C-alpha cells in the first residue's frame, strides 16, 4: 500500500479516529446482545433454535473476512473502512426485523459478515498506525472496543427496562452509530494500493504464520468465552452463590479485561509481546487453578479476575503480530480473526458439553491447560514487537514503510 506522507500529528489523530471506530464497533455488539430475548420472542423461536441462529454470525464472519483485503485494495483503506463500518452499524437493524427462524438466520449471517469484514479493516489500520507511531496501541484499541460494548449494553439494558420495541431501539442506535463511525473515518490513514501492487485474491487460505498465531489467540478467546458465559453458572452451581453475586463475577471479569487492555500498551512497550503474553499466561493459569480449587465464592471471583487480567492483551497482540508477519496483512489478520471467532463460538458449547459429561471443575481445568499454552507458545508473537521509537528529525515525518 502507498499513500501520502503523514507527520506525527496526523498519525496521532488517525490513532484517535481508529479508536473511535473500535468503540462504535463494540457498541453495535453491546446493543444487539442486550435485546436477544426480545428478538427471540419476536421471531417465535425456541432456545435450541436460537442457539442455532446465533451460530450464523460466526459463520458469516468466517466466510466474509477474507474479502476485506480485496475491498481495501480496490477502494483504498479509508473508503473501505468507511463503507464496511456503515454496513456493520446498519446491519444492527436486521435481526429485530426477522419474523421467523429462517429470516433470523439470514439476518444474523449478514450481521456477522459485515462485523467480520469491518473487524479486519479496522485492525489492519490499527496495526498500520501502530507501525508509524513505533509504540503499542492495539491493546488500547481493543480496550476501546470493550468500552463501546459496555456503553451499548448499558443503553440496551435501559431500553429493555423501559420496554422499548427493539426495532425502534436498534434503528435509532444504528442511525447514531453510523454517523459516528463514518465521521471518524475521515481522519484514518488514507492508504492506497501501489500502482504495481497485485490485488489480493478474493478467497485464499491464510498463511501458515497466521494459523500458528491464531492458535495462541484460540487459547485466549476460549478462556474468555468460557469465563463470560459460565462464570456466573460456576459460582451459582458449584459454590452455591446468590444470583447477584454470580452476576457480579461476570461483570468483574469483563471490567478487569477492559481495564487491562486500556493499560496494556505501556506494559507491551516496556516488556515486549512475548514476555507480556508469557506472564499473562502464568496469571491466567494461576487464575484457572484458583477457580478449580476454590471452595468459597471470593476465591473463585479472584480466579476469574486473574484470568481476565492474564488473557486481556493476547488477542490484540495476535492481530499486531499477524499484521507484521508477511506481505498481506489483511489476509493474515483475517486468518487470525477467523480462528478467534471460531474459538468464541466453540468455547461455550464445549464447556457445557464437558460439564454435563463430567463437571464444571473439569471444564475449567481444560481452560487452565489452554492458558498454559499461552506460556509455551508466546514466542510466535515475536513479529508483533516493533523497533524502538524514532527520535528527533528522524521522527518528523513517517512515510509508508512498505514499497
């Protein structure tokens, strides 16, 4: 990719613009998640049918994410992100309009496809800004996504409490988020393909490096999905906690992850990606061990907090490493994103199936083993480390680093 030469002020502004896009992306997810019960009732689907329908966003994302690279090549990074984020925010309207299972599955497929393509585009631009700043920002960007999800879910909770029709709620939310997302894109980097640059294939298998990096992301997202969906159940069923305390555990886990991501860039800059993930893996494994042996809710809650702290920065660092692992960053990021989306889809069901066959303790023992994988395989993220920041006149202007 090529484009104009940006000075550091413009690159910093692009950083805030990409952060705003991440926040908007997260807000869409939070807005949708809180109205799933309304959507289920409106579409007249059973719990089992809803579970089937909720697999379609991940399916749509997996199919569409490899297209993001060719879209960016054809239209340029800024225009591509502007169009894809608008499609994603507007897709929020579709699920609440579905009157039956078939239309709900189709709506969620489109919802997931637009989510995945915009996810790849904004992460690729985030990595580009990180390269030009020569310091870590990806963890903070994903922290802004978490903050957006919290804002979206808070607004959705209020709408549900007031008994608002989800069609109206999502139409208003989509309108506001579309305006915010498109406006933010005006300041992202306007990267264009070089004249002699070959367009990427529309569909292609991700490079092997992305598969290895994605395996690390798989471990982290599996732990995240298991903790989000099963932490409250674990406290209620295993430790006989009250419903309020069990819910507080999930909220605490989410809050810990968001704070750790926002603060994680300083840690990554100081210690590097590999050491950060290895230490995070140790913390996550200790948290998992504490969950497994806990005989009191406070101990289990501390374990889930450690788990969230340990895995928080892993996925952002996987995207950063993928973006620097080869000649086609969008394809590599799409590969990692596909693996992590799959992990998030598989984890809740795998934990539940294993718990039914054995116990929740055994299920979280598996999570603990996967957390140990972060320690063992963190070395594959070495590509995510950058050179030290430039100083003086050398940093006055930062040209596109790729020919």
